[in-house]
C-alpha cells in the first residue's frame, strides 16, 4: 500500500499507473478464448464464398461422420431458435432493411455470411469438418459500390425492390438554427467564393488485438454468455428480445477484452449462432474466430462518398455549407450502422460560424460486409471533410490555412455557442490550443523551410497539415436519442458498496475494453469518499454484478458513467452523515465532511467514513428508524453532449520522384476538459492519432469485382507498426465542460478524428504547386506518384515549357489536373474564373 505521505493531494489529475495493466500486460487474466468449461464443445462456421447467391442445397453427411463431430446445423435446422441480429437505430420510419439471420437459410447477401455450423469436441476437429460441408449456390448479380447501389440497377436484396435504405436530412433553415443554404450559395456564386469537392471515405476494418470470441453455457438455471464485447447489457436485452428467452434467464459477461474501437459494439451473428448451437447440443460451446474471419465478417467502418459545397465571401468569411453523403451500409443495417452517418450531421460545421447549413445522407445496401461504428463513428468523416475544405478556402483566398480558420472560428468569449446545426457548444478556447500547438510545432520555421525547398526545386517537398476540430461526445441525452428514433437511452448507472472492513466496491454500467476505467473510477471515488485509491475495487462487464448499464462507446464512459460514480458517492456521504451525527451526538447541520472524515464544526471531534461502514454493519448504535446500509446507486442522464476540441499539426515530406511520404513531425494540443488521469489521456490520444494516420496513409478494405475481400489478411490490409510512426508531441489545455460536475469531456476518439485530415492536408500541401488539390485515401506511394505524373503531364499539355514539376511558392490552386484519385471537384468565384 502507498505510504500516506506519498499519496497525491487529490487523486483527480494524478498520473496513476493503471491498476489493470499488471494482469493485462502479463496475460494473467481471463479473456473469452482461455475459458475452459466442463464438457465444452467447439464451434466452426461454414461461410459463403459468394457476395450474393441462393443456397440451393447443403450436404452435411460427410461432416457429420468426421471425427469428434457432435452436430452439424444449417440455418433451417435452427430457424426458430437463432434469433435476429438487430438494428437498434432505424433513422427514418420508412427505412428499408433486410432481416439479418445469424445463419442464412435460403440466400446469402455478402461473402463471409454464415451458412452452417459445426460443433465438435475440439476446435481443430470442428474446422476440419466444416471443410466437408458441401453447399450448392446459384450465384446472383452483386452490387458492391455505394454509387452503383443508388442506381438500383442491381439489387442487394431483390425482395426490398431498392438498395436505398433511408434518406435523412438536417436543414438549418427548416429547424430555425440558420438561414437558407441555397440562397447563401447563390449569393456566393454571384459575388463571392463557392468551393465544390467530392471526397472518398474508404472502407476500414477494426483490427483489434483479440479476435471476437464467445462461450455459451446453457446448462444452468441461467444461460451464461461470455463474449468479447463492448456492450454486455445491450446484448443481454437483445438476446431476450429476439429469441424469446426471458431476460432474467440470460447472464452476459464481458471478460477482459483485447480492444474494440467500435468493432465489438455489436450483437453479432456469431454470438447468436453460438447461443443457438449451445442450446441445440445442451452443452457449453466456444467459438473463436480466425483473423481471416474477423477481417471478412466482423463489421467494417466508414465507406462514404462526400459531396460538399462551401460558400464564402471574397475575403474568406464562410457563409454556407451543404453536405450530401452516400453511405454504404453493406448487406445489412447493423446495430447502429444506419445512424453512424447521422452522428456526423451536427459536426460538419465544426468550430466555424456558418450562417446556413444543410446535411443530407442517403444510406444504401450493397452485397458487402455490413458497416457500423468505427472509432469516431461519423465524426471523423465530418472533420475530414470540413478541414479539407478549409484548406481549399485558404488556397482560394491566398492566405495561410491557420489564418482562414481563425477568421471563421468561434472565439472563446462566445461560449456557450449555438451552432448552425442546432448544437450548443458549452466551452472551449481554440485560440489558446492553436497558439500552443504552433509554438510546439515551430510552425513559422517549418513554413520557411517549405518555401526554401520550393524555391530550390528540392525533389523532396515539405507539406504542413492543419486540423482544428471539435466533436460531440458523451452519448447522449436520452430525450435526444428518442427524438432520433434510437432504440435505447443515453443514461449510465453506478453503485457504491461500502464494505464493513472499510474497503469500497464501485460497480459501473460501463464496460471497458482497454480505457482504464478501473483506475480512473478509483481516482474519482477516492477523492469523493476520502478513502485510499488502493482500497477501491471497480466491478464491471457482468450483467449479474452490474445489472444496469448502457456500456461503452461514443466517448461516453467518463462523461456519463464517471458522473454516475460521483453522484453515487455523494449519496453515500449523505447517508453516512446521518449516522455520523448520531455517533458524534451532534446536529446533522453541524457535521462537515472532508478527506474521508466527518467532524463537528469548530471541533476536532470526528469519525471516518470507513468507521461508519463498520458501524452500519454491526448496527449496534444507529439512529432510530435508520435502515442499516450506506450503499448507494445513481443513474445519470446528461442534459447535453460535451465538446472536446484541439489543434493538430503535421509535417510530411513527399518525394516527388517516388511518391514516398514520410512523417516529419506531429504536434497536437487537445482540450478534453478536466483530466482525471493524464497518463490515460496521453495513451488514448496516441492510440487515436495512429489510427487516424493509418486511414490517411495505409488502411483500406478492398473487394474485387465478385465481392471477394482481397485485403483479407494482414499481408494485404496494412496496419501500422511502431516502425511506421514517429514520436508525437502532445499537450492539453483545459476548458471544463459545464454538462457534468467533474468538468470532463471525452478523449477516446479525439486522436482518430483529428489526425486524418492533418496528414492528408500535409501531403496535399506539399504538392499544391503541381495543381494537385486531393489524393484519395490512403495516400500510398503509388497513388501519390500517379498524381504527380498526371499533374506533370497536364502541365506539359498546358504549356510548351518542360513537363517537370514547378514548385512555385506563390502558385495559385489550379483546376482539375486530370484523371487523378479524388479529383472530381471544381472551384468557382463571382468573377466566373
């Protein structure tokens, strides 16, 4: 135990090493795949190789005769017990969605869809037998791209009659939060600037450390489900709601989970299939996916086409923004997949003061792996688009990218600020964060170096990328979610149990998968109750221990779940105060509480809260009518979101002869409100930055013309390693949130939201003198090199001068240089140039 003199004066703000790390780093913990139960069987999945096909026959005879096989099940065998993989967020009342059965019965709609199950005594026997199942398919035409899907030429689900799932719109003129978008754009076309661009958000795969795994034990009074999930409470509810099993008979446990990033924010086909198989054989059954299965059948993220129109005055003051999205949902509408683009709807306007705004999204179904939440969920897509556009506006006006942002952003005196999208930003200071980031980055020095390289026609050019972002997190006020037809609330629950020995148990409804809740929640409770950090145990992830909760996603855990802990602790203190007044023989109005002790005002007469815990346990001397027990529960439903922000600056070197891009420097200054543990914050920011950089430079899920995932292994799906990244410079500023008593804001998604546009802006900035204003992500050396070659060819066509790149620091942005990735946009101004 830490000596008293070594303890921090307050736990909140202390850089405590995480309690969890000892067991997680050494592997001395329980995760789903290392669970061993008596009589446990193993499950393998037979999956479709086709993107779209009818199942005409399934021959299971050979598989049933294979060694160790207990059962071979088709979708028809378990049709009445397998349940449905639910969609919890139909964003419109007329949304089109196909029923998603865990095991297909007569048709598959994407490659990797489950068509049969094999239960055997060992995992190897199950996998071997699965290869013996013969499935006859009648292959059908498949639609794979979102733009093609809109045309309805080929239907992902013929019975629906269309690929269009839902059309959703937010309009500032209609909701009264701003003016008319079309009018503002028309004004800018007549006497101002209009910038039109199309950006592509490529498809990504949440490549968590631990593949998904599920163990189901149906042999007790309750069915117990251990699963690698972010959402045990939601899974329990949906198992009961879709299978008919009483909720009281279902227990879901999320043991230590090796990463999620939204990829385990699901009720999955594999979980329901394992449940059905276990009920069928009457024994515990375990399923652990292979990495190849994870990449093809675990849900994917992003996959949008973004068409954007920004209007501004000639001096660069923004006036209007119009956003039109086509979002690919894949073959099925996931748990919150249909709503992911909607989560970005309120963020495209970002930190800027637009007068008018319209957001429209058309979601579509295709014969590809289903798409759902991936770290940031809608907010990275929004930030990418607006931060790319602000660079385009700066280029058009002829000013520095930071100058155009400062001209248009909300100043710190204007908070709280009602945005054009209808959100109220509670607090922030973009000026301070940006000034500090510039200082740490040596912004002016790097700009000078950039000019020198351009002037000398250095083949390795320097680009500087800017991303000044905000996000909405702390999902979310229940009434807001209700107005959006979301199938759950946004509250969170916590309980505090004061044990007779003076120790404390904190039970939280959030379900961590690497965020450090056990440490941070202990720090919060320690300060609130005045008990040692080491004497607090945080319990989570088990619906029997923590029966109420809405789990972990959307950077909500601390902002909502942490506040519930605060309120439960305050209730404990108020209960204990009654006992303290009785034992101290004082009026309750004269009893004060600080640092874990109750004292009578003006005296040294006091008693510790842990002594009260013992006294209520014995109940030998309690106030008349006092019910023994000072434990307390609290549920917190926020009144609003919180809005962290930050400035990220990136320097990239681009070799114009090879297309190779190399990161030179990365600096970020984030404002995430009150910080509970700076070590945890730094870790979250670092992880998020790498994830966002990976989208900018490396990661992309690619299907061939038949709908086969050709990036289905880590040979082809390029994840970054430490060798691919550099050391980041990170700092924080603090504008406390006003939406919770701790003043906290979310941090889990910030890095992934901000870093992608910073990197791409830097790459494009290096190549702007060539007339290049976009390179489709990921900015691989091949794509960069092709863009450079095309730009050189276009310059040769336009002039009799040599076709070598001309790096002129003052060169204006040129028109579309040709058939380059992403070069589908135009720029106009009032003069018609």
